[in-house]
C-alpha cells in the first residue's frame, strides 16, 4: 500500500504503519481490520461504562498502527478517568478521533474493513 502523505493531515502515520507491517499490504490490511473492530468495541464499552483500562487498550492499539490522534485522545481519557473525573469531554474527543481514523482506514481498505 502507498506510503505517501505521512504527515499530510492523514489520521495515520503511514510510515509507521509500513514499518510495523514490513511494507506487506496483506498484513497491513489485516492489522487495520483488527483495529477497526477493536476500536469500535472499545468505544462501545467506554460509552457504556468509561474505564481507564479500556482507554489504555485503545491507546496501545492506536500507537501500534500510527493513529496518533486516537492515541492522544485515549491517553487524555485514561488520565482523566484515573484522576476520578467523568471524562465526558475526553470521551467525545476520542470518539471523534476514532471516527476520523476509521473512515480513513475504511477508505484505504477499499470497503474490505
């Protein structure tokens, strides 16, 4: 898959993703498909009952594929929840970041996600 546009407004750092998947298009598609499923599952869980562990899980997954905005938003939510605050604003920010990343991934996968 094409690695152009590492920092051109893309929700993913494509260079990082290529490094993590050894420039293997099939592996990239598999990893991105797994992220789509996990990110949706984590958001559902966080909406139902916000918890730092789920935010941390999503943080790690996002870092793995180079979804830096998702990782930052998940880290903010995790920190807020660990402080004992509700995290409503942080959860909204995380949702927005995940929606943007997932739309990019779905387009990149060409409907295979």
